[in-house]
C-alpha cells in the first residue's frame, strides 16, 4: 500500500477552518469540496491516459486523453458525497458508483446499506472518496468490495486519517495495489473511535444529525 500525505499550505489552511467547531455547515461543505479538488490533483497523478493526435491552429501534435475504460469514482455515503463534486470537476468523464456504509457507534463495525456499482470492475481504475479514515473498517470494507468485483487498481482519497486506521488498512489489504491519498494524518483515535484532534462527525457537519 502506498500512502501519500498531500503537504501544501493551502490544504493545511483549509483543513484548519474545517476542523474549527465554529465553522457552519455551508462553509464546511464548500471547504470539503475545495479540499477534494486539491487532493484530487494528487490522487489522480496515476490516472491512466492514452496518446491522442490533435491539430492545433499551427501544427499537428500528440497529446493524451483519459484512457478507456473510464475511471470509476466511488463516494462512500453519506460523508463521501460531499467530496464528489470536487472530484468530478477535475475528471468530468469518470463514471460514478455508490456505496452506502454506516459505522455502528457502539461496535465501530461498518454495515453496507446501499450499493450501486458495476458488476465487473476488471481493468477499471477506482477512486474511493471518504473524508474520514478512523478505525479503517469502512474503507477496508469498501475497497474489499471493489477488489471482489475485479478491481486491481484502487486509490482512496481521504481528508483525515488516524494512524490506527492506516495500520489496519495496511494489514487488511496487504498485497493489493492500493494507494491512499490524505490531507493529514492526525494523532490518534479517542475511546469513541473519533479522530483526535479531527473535525468531529463529518456526515453530521455536512448534512446535519440524522
Ligand atoms: C464516517 C466516515 C467514514 C467512517 C470512518 O461515516 O465518513 O465512512 O465513519 O470510520 P471508520 O474508519 O472507523 O470505519 P459514518 O459511518 O459516520 O456515516 P456517515 O457518512 O453517514 O456519517
Ligand atoms: N467518522 C467521523 O465522521 N469522524 C471521526 O472522527 C471518525 C469517524
């Protein structure tokens, strides 16, 4: 597994405002989208392209275009939905599949409550979006789901991670071609499985408490 922490002052600045408990929902939502666009730039460094011949006003030249099959973006509902627009702005031709997962607040185990993905992901490059990688249970389950459908090249893009969650993903997905791109790695998890210092419950801060 490759882990890449995007180290950029704009990301750290936006993350600081995102973490602030006084940041209201509309600003939080805008920041998640902006952070996603910055992380997408890093996260799509390995996006597959193929050569294409074009004609400029001056001469023919060879450029590149995103290769077929098109990449698949998979936001993990709910909180990952807040990142989708930031990603599709950069890769508008990608397809989008959905996974709904909720973590049980007591056991911290994830359950999958929704799935809308292609049956066969052989040869597809997949980009999983979830702002929070806490215990790693949700992300590991999401990636395992994609691997079972034939995906061999998966990049997860998260805004914050806990060291414990990264270690869990590394152990669970050993031997698979997985890249994790992050805005920051925080200190630890607290006794409730929340990232410290973190930003609280990302889904609630995006969409309110359900
Ligand atoms: C949050 C978050 C991740 C998960 C991380 O979602 O968006 O999916 O928790 O925790 P883990 O690494 O310990 O599995 P949550 O289950 O709260 O659902 P939500 O997005 O609907 O708020
Ligand atoms: N899910 C969140 O939204 N925040 C955390 O800190 C941990 C899990």
